[in-house]
C-alpha cells in the first residue's frame, strides 16, 4: 500500500532510511514484550515466576534505553524524509511532538524504573548481563516516588502509542497516502 502513487519521489528519498526503519520495528517488538511482561507482573503469580518475569522486565527495559540512545544518535545524524506536503501545520506539530516524546520517554522511563528498583533494594543488570550500581539507597524517598511515577509514565506513553497508531492507520486507510510506507520494512518500489 505504501508505494502507490509515489512515483513523483526520488527513489528512496521519500522513506526513512533502512536503519531508521529497522530501529522503529525493533523497538516496537521490544515494547510489545515489555508491556506484556509488565501486564503479567501486575497479576497474581507464584513467587518464582514473578522473580523471573521481573528480571525480564529489568533486562528488556534497560535494553530499550540503550537501543533508544543509539536510535537517537542515528536520528540526529540522518535527516528524516520531508513531511508530506499536504500535512496541516497542526498535525505536523502533533506528530513531531509525539515522536520526540517517544525518544525522550523511552530513554527516561527505564531510568525511573531503575530508581524504583533500587528503592526496592533490587540490583539491576543492564540487558540482564552488566551489573548496574544502585540508583539511590533502599527506601530512598525519590526512588519510592518513582515506584508510582514509573508505571504512570509507562501508561501515559502507551496512550500516546495508541494515538500514534491511530494516526498511522488514518493515513493508510482514510487518507490513503504514503505515510505508513515511509516506515514499513521492505525495498523501495521502483528500485527493486
Ligand atoms: C521501556 C521500558 C519500560 C516499560 C514500558 C515499563 C513499564 C512498566 C509498567 C507498565 C509497570 C507497572 C506494572 C505493574 O503494575 O505491575 C512497571 C513497573 C515496574 N518497573 Fe518498569 N518499565 C520499563 C523499564 C523498566 C526498567 C529498566 C526497570 C528497572 C531497571 C523497571 C522497573 C520497574 C519496577 C521496579 C516496577 C514496579 C514498580 C513498583 O510497583 O514498585 N522498569 N514498569
Ligand atoms: C511501540 C510503538 C511505537 C513507537 C514507540 C513508535 C515510535 C515512532 C517514532 C519515534 C517515529 C518517528 C521516527 C523519527 O522521525 O525519527 C515513528 C514514526 C512512524 N511510525 Fe511509529 N512507533 C510505534 C508503533 C508504530 C506502529 C504500530 C505503526 C503502524 C501501524 C507506526 C507507524 C509509524 C509511521 C507511519 C511513522 C512515520 C511517520 C512520519 O512519516 O512522519 N508506528 N514511530
């Protein structure tokens, strides 16, 4: 659906580059796992399963932070394609604000989770491999506050993801333009 009617564009120039597209879908996959595990953690589980899932949560969540930092570095050094010409200034602002909130949010959120874990007295390993120092002592007041702020921010970002997906689907099925094709995997039409 993406490439239909895009013949006016220079080959490749209308889409995000391959690395940016790969980063996008890698983070989507990681967040599907991360939010699913978080949801399971919120339910009643045997102690052993809870511990294993919590370790998954810390490992995957800290990996999201690292991947987002790399993705941000890529974004700063590789210009995205220009926005569709017919996009209204309001929607352009909304989509840019959403995208930058994702970058900031998914870098800051894991750090707040780390502070929350430290306040529980839990030692966290980056990606489940590299031991991290405690981010504050057990029961420190800031870390304890993060035990509320971290899940609240996670849910806020989830709502923003829903908005973002609704926007993508609106472009794909209502406006029927090329916006979704900018980020979908696959080779460029006309180049293949
Ligand atoms: C993108 C990354 C992350 C997302 C989307 C995320 C999401 C969530 C969500 C939705 C909850 C609430 C689950 C529940 O109610 O049981 C939660 C809880 C928690 N998360 Fe994360 N998290 C992320 C990263 C991390 C990281 C990296 C750590 C630690 C290093 C962490 C530590 C925690 C802790 C300790 C809690 C329980 C808070 C409490 O009740 O005390 N999170 N997370
Ligand atoms: C975990 C969920 C998601 C997150 C965190 C996320 C994040 C992002 C970010 C940060 C960008 C901007 C990239 C940049 O300019 O550097 C972006 C672009 C985009 N995303 Fe997502 N995304 C998610 C899921 C999805 C899904 C499921 C779809 C499709 C149904 C989608 C469709 C798009 C599209 C079409 C663009 C390009 C927008 C444009 O051309 O301006 N995203 N996404």
